[in-house]
């Protein structure tokens, strides 16, 4: 009898489970899921360790630099007589110092002549400079330099052909991008052109179309029109009607004994890729006196030369020629030419003279610089060049023709 009762209750329990458990399951909270950032700390530790093991460990590279202890150098930008210039900007990871310095120079000219404070897009100019480099590469069947570098006077050449636009109209950076970076873009364009050279497909229209497509991807497409005070303008109209600078009013000077003095000549460096041959070549004393006279008279100048010297100091921002290199009294046209000929002086950077200071230690120039080393320290965006540095290591300058009338007359004669 007991066994039968036990079986009876067991059956009842089973029936209840069948009848009521689904209802209980319906009331039970359901499991949920979502998206989370996957982490695996131990795998990260493994990867870090293996990467470090595979990477060759080089000892920290040291650079031979001048000791500025006890040297009298300008302590800050505020010590200089300055002329209008826009706030220094970084050129980022690009080789476009020529455009940043040239554009800065022309912005100062816009203010000097028209009293307008305007910020012009550097990358608009860079875009069309690449187009013109590619065009020449095709016309020369690959025997023309294609690189990131150029000369500051290329800015005026591009403006004359394509005009210019405000920086707000074309930044050349994509959303979220903090610094300019042309590395991948240039590599793609360069590889494409090298392939064209190998295959001999010298179709200018097709090549330029593809070069533009690459730049459009990385920089964005440059504007065909800009809106100024409610009026639509082309970049050329903006140059003529708003900027109002005449590109033909600017001249370029150099000082090298390898070319005859008092004659226009080609400045033979790779960055003069279009072989511009109207650099006015003058003796070194005239070169230096003109730079000093121009800046004291209220002009700024775009300059280019070598910034790889041991006296180039990013901490103090001073740039001098140490006497263990060459004493000041021995810096002359022969010392200058020697270094250019043996390539210990190269034209590797373009910068902008925006002021000066006369001291017992010599004449100092305030230099606005878009390079990365200039962006460090207290005086961000600047260097202080001693006159000896200009005399030995700066190879050329661009300036308004009104600042050099006395020199130009000699060329006319």
C-alpha cells in the first residue's frame, strides 16, 4: 500500500512539473548580451614581450652639438623688433617647409601693403605644385624630380597660375586629423609615376587625373569657388580682388661664386625642380647688407638654406657658427662656396625672417619656422639666427623688389 501511495505522489509531482514549470520559466529574467571592447591582458603582455625581443635594440643616437653655456643669446621672441606675421604653424609630417615659409612671407606682405590680416591655405598651393611636378615628369619622360620639396618662390608661381584660397576654405586635413601627414600619399604618387616611367605610358591627361585622385583621397578636393562676403569667387579672383598681391613684384637672390656675379642664374639644387634661372647672384657682402637693410626698413624675407649645423640649438633657439667650425672673421664667399660644393651646406629648409635685434654679440634675426624642432621649448615656432649663420649657411632669399632697388639697377646696367 505504501509503495502505491509513493508512486501516486511521484506521479502528481511529475504532472505538476509538466504543468507549472513552463509558466515559471516565462517569468524568469532572460539572459542579455552587448558589445564590449575585447581585452586580453596576458596576450598583450605576450605581444609586447615578443615585439621587444624581435626589435633590434639600437643605442640612443647622439648628435654633436655646440655647448651654449655662457653664451649671450636673445632670451625670448619679445626681445626682437617684429613685423606682422601670422601665428607659427607646424608643417606636420611633410616636406612642405617651402610652402609654409613662402605663404607666411606673403601673408606678411598682404598686411604690409594692404593692412589685411589673412590666413592663406598652404595645402591648396601644395596640391597644385604636385600637379605641376607630375606634368613636368610626364613631359620630361621621368627625367624631372618628383619630391615633397620645392622653393619658396614656387608659391608665387602657383598663385599666378591657380590663385589661392583662405585656410578656412581648404585645410588639407580630414576630420579628426591633427597634423599634416603626406607620407602615404607621396609614396602612392611616387610609385605610380615610377610605374609610368617603366611602362612608358606618357598620357598626361590620364596621369594628372590619377595624381589628383590620390590627393583628393588624402587631402580632399580643393575648392573651385570660395564665398567672400556673400560673393562667389574663383581662387584667381580671390588673389586679384582680395589678396591683391602682384606675383611679379617679388625677386630672388643668391650668392655663389660658381656663377658670375651681377647676372641672373639658375640655383642648382634638386628643389628647384623647374630649373628657375632668374636668381640674382650678388657678392656675399651685398647679400648680407641687403638682408639687414631690408629687415631694418620694415620688410620680411623668405629664406632657404642649411639647418643641420652643430650650432643649431632647439633649446636656446639660438643658431650660431661655432669658432671650432670656422671663426667669424674667416666666413667669406670662399668658405660659403666650399661648403655648398662639398654638400656640407645643402638647401634643406625654408623659413621666414620676421624681425631683428642688434646686440653687442652681433645682429640677430627672428626666424619663424614650421619645422618640428621649432615647436619645442618656450619660444614655440621660432629660432634666433646670428648674422654669421645667415652669412655662411643661408643660400637664398625672396623679397619685394622695392627693398632691393639699388641692386636691381646694377643688373639692368
